[in-house]
C-alpha cells in the first residue's frame, strides 16, 4: 500500500500580524453561546464568545481588526459579562437579554497577554466610551 502525498502551496499575502497588545475602541459585531463541560466536580459553565471589531485607530492597518472576548454567564468569572454589558450598554445587566442587543455597541478594551499563556493575548478589561 503506497501512501499518497498532497502538495499544498500556501499563500500568505493576505495574512496580517496578530493584534498587538494595547487599548482599542471596538464595536460588537457577533456572538456565539456555548458551554464548557464541568470537570473536577465543578458544574458546566455557559459562556458568550463575542466578536469585536476595532475602529477609529490612528494606524489605518489597525481598523477592522477582530478581537474575541469570552464572558462566562455563571460562576466566579461571570463578572466579565457584567463588566462587558455595562461598558457596551451604559447600564447594569439586571436579567435575561438577547446578545444581539449589543451588536453595534461601542466600548474600549484593553488587550494583553494571558496570565497562564503569555504567548496569547486576551481582553484584560472593558470600559465604556464617553459619547
């Protein structure tokens, strides 16, 4: 039996460097709800994965960049959702809401290295943009 090989020819001409650490104005453009399985006796955690898009950047190459932010809806890290909602909506999250209500909302994020995997960046904090 002969093993078949496949030659691929990558084209990296349209790739961009990862978004650099810093503070960015972003607009909420999409969301996806999912669940992390529980482990070590802990219950499952539901989360929202937000897709954010940068705008109003001094360097044009930084506009339209995608940043992803995950906010648990329960458990000890649910404060991330609370902070994110308040920054985007300018009001406290007091109950159930449709994630699409945040689409088009603008806020500022601070983006930097993850604590446990510094080679990867994450949203470190969120705050409202004064209008």
